[in-house]
């Protein structure tokens, strides 16, 4: 007897990923969900110092959530991000990759001697 079940269907990849540095210690990501079938999204990051831009998962959000705040970034550092949709069959192909550089850390102003 042969198995005639349909092959697993992976979700569609997210599109239009954008990243914005908010100050020196966080990056906001937003993307567009492309099609149904996903149970959520996996967010991945690589920094400019990782070999071959090795991406690692830094977070996961549920279905219909299309934004993520990365509060684990360092000042004056370049990061690359991508997002995968996922379901019980596995991960989609990755979204577009975006690059963002966090600004130099703000320094305290000297106290007024007046």
C-alpha cells in the first residue's frame, strides 16, 4: 500500500522586511506576511563580526505578529536580519536580508558649573 498523502506545505516567506535603529540600544523590525499557513515567525540576526554572516535565532513571535524589537544590540555595530515563517512542516525560505547600524552611544553632558 502506498502513502498518497499530500506533501508537507511550508508557509510562504515573509516579504518587505525593514529595520530601524532606535537609539543606540534597540532595533525595530517589521515585515509583511505573505500568504497563510504559518504558525508564527522566527527572527534571525548576524553581526558584521560573525563568520560568513552566520545567522542565529534571536526571537520568535506568533501568527499575525509582524514586528519585533531587538533590545540586545550594541552601539556602533552593524547587524543583518532576516525572518522565516514556520509551521508544523518546517520553515519557509528566509525573507530579504536587511542591514542596520546602531549609532554611537549617547554620552552624558557635563554638569553645569553655573
